[in-house]
C-alpha cells in the first residue's frame, strides 16, 4: 500500500504554549483517517502545520515521499493536497458552477486571471461532474450565498475535489449540518473515496459521524497522540474513554443541551430593497448565554430587531418558548417574555432613576406588583438604589447601562436581547456588567448578546453564533469557537490560544 502522507515528530509551540508535541503518523492511499480529541488538544494546529499555514517548530511533513515542510498552501494545492474549512470558503455572489470552476483554476495563474480569464473547457466539464456527483444539479445556477448551510458544505467539499487532489483534509465537515444533509455528505464522501481512491484526514467532534465514516482513528490529547486504531478499538481503549466522553458530552450539549428557547428557521429580513438576513437559522439555548459575532454588516443587530418585532420577517419562521412568533409586534414579544436592550443609551436622562424604572414597568398588565419589582431591582443593583432620586443623565455610562438592564428585568423576561452592552464603558465596569449577565444566566434567564469585545464575551458565554453576510456560518459552543484560529483572525482580532 502506498503511503500518501508522513508526519514525523511534528511539534508547534506558541511562546510557552506547546500546542503539538512531537506527533508522528502515516496515512495510506485510500484511507479515511479521523483525528479526534477534546478542544485545545492541537488538532487544528496540526492541520495547519501539515498544510503550510503554520511552520512547525520541529519535525517534517512528507507527501508522496517528498518533504513539503515550509511550503505555502498554494504550493501544496498544486501538489494535490486539498482542504476544507469549518468556516466556509465559498464565494456567495458566484453561482455553484462558477464557484467550482474558480476552485479548479486555483493552481493556474494569478488571482485576476483566474477570476476574469477565459474558462477552460476541461474545467467546465470537471465542474459538471462535481455538480452531478454531489447532487447539486438543481442548484448549479443558484448563487452560493442563497444555499442552505448544508448545501454550502456540499459545495465546499466539491470545490476541494476540483483540482483532483490525492489527499484532502476536512476540518469539521459535520459542523452545523442537519441530520438529513449529514447522511448525504457522509454517503458522498464514502462514494468518492471508493470510486477515486481519494484519501481523507478528518477533524470532527461529531463522534457518530466520524466513527461511521473513518477506517482508522487517531486520538490527540494535549498535543500528543494517545491512541490509534479502528473505531471499535479506540472506543474500547481505556486511555481515550475520558477524552471521547468529553467530546460526546460537548456534542450532546451543543446539539441538544438545554432545550432551545428561541429558534430561527431560514429567516429573511432587511430594509427596503436591501436584504440583510439571508436565511439565518439558529437555536438559542434556555438559561444560557449565546454571543453573536461576525464582521460589520453581517446582520447581528438586524437579527435582534427582527426577533423583537421591530423589523418584518420576509420569509422563514421564528419560534419562542414553543410558539411561533413570526412578525409579532414588540408589545407581543414583551408580553411573551422577551426583553430588548438596544445599542446606545436608551434612558430618559431628565427623569430620575426610579422614574425610569417605573416607565419600564408600564407594559405590565398588572401594575400592582410594580413597586415590589422596582425594590427588587434596587437590591440587585445597589448603585441604582443609592442614586434612585438622581437624574439618570448624571449617571456614568456603566451605571446607565445597569439601569437599562434593570428596566428590562422588571418584566421578568425569559430571554434578554442585549446589543453591545460594553460600548463606552471602562474595563472595570465592563467586568461588572459581564458579571451581572452571568448572574442572570445562573438565575435562569436566557441571554442573546452582541458584543464588540467578542473574545471577552465568548469567554463568559456558553454558546456562540457566527454570522457572515446575513447567514449562520457556525453555531457551536463558545469554547470551540474560541479555539478556532481562523475565527480568531476573522472576527476576534487574533491572539487566541491555538486549537
């Protein structure tokens, strides 16, 4: 049997952090190798060392007997090594067919010539074959941005095969894909492996998917291989029972966790002729903090306004606490148990703190308990009690934000939508606000948060939601999102610990 990939004593350190510690393994032609391990075990860092996105601190990577250590990703692509990313790499404004042709041109010429040069008839034929193989015929002329997340995953895989690679590294192919599409993805990967002899290395946290797809499993923990073998052998290995249990527990929490209190199913919304949300799908967990991140213009604030009824839903469905609430008014959402703290300052600056709280309670159908609720807020936020008779405009920025949160809590919401709570606050006050949000979560309130300080917000969150161009790109645990270096670069400003 031919050895396609050789990894020899590969290590990678970031300062004093040893992410990968002398990993050695081989991959044979036609093999489907799974790489599993808890978050932070070094899987993605190892992938990046193999694929030229990181230079190993020591060790060697060989493909087909040739050392490729230090080569750039584009050079490796030309040698027949492909890759998919958890964060999809499709071009949303191009059609499925155009995405495939562009992927096939990746090893030819400059970027401009690839984009605007004449189409190669052979590449067009290859694209048609990939469209047929991945069963995308009905979507061939659709823009990739209009596809569902699962369909984009299939397209992403098809793009990886356009250059005819002999080795493909798949990073979390099952992430965010529904069960029906997941079965289709697995069947297509197995078929292409059988028909072409393509070799795969797969990082995956979905244990059911990876154990049924792969012929051999490597288990990484703290940057080292602690076990390898067939899926059954690995499952029975005492060394990996705890790591696998940790992964399965994380997946169970991610996929099921506490029951969703809010769901968005292919929601489309916008302003006038502009479509901002282009099919967002998400499940927000009960009594958890979920932070929404993404570049400017991704649709984060628009998502909040749409959920709260300030912006109409053009397509799709929103459900809250077991009821369909699509296009409910803000008053209906308040009555249902949703409170919204929008970006910026939203207080009556000339009125006292207490009067601001009293106005926050006007939506209560029963006003008899308002005084008691206000006193509860004063106890929860002592600074508001101390300044209860002061004009709200004289409070510091942080104190004003606490007043907004307290006003939202007067209605005893089940879910709070909080948009950019730390804007303009001192670092000490940011810590205080975040501590309060964690306390609210622990008391049973569900929190959906947009925050400019994405890294700090994710560190205190249970889940994260990554939006890009009005669509859900990743929905996962906050810890897993923090561990992904590509998300760090795109959304968090870099500087995170390696995955």
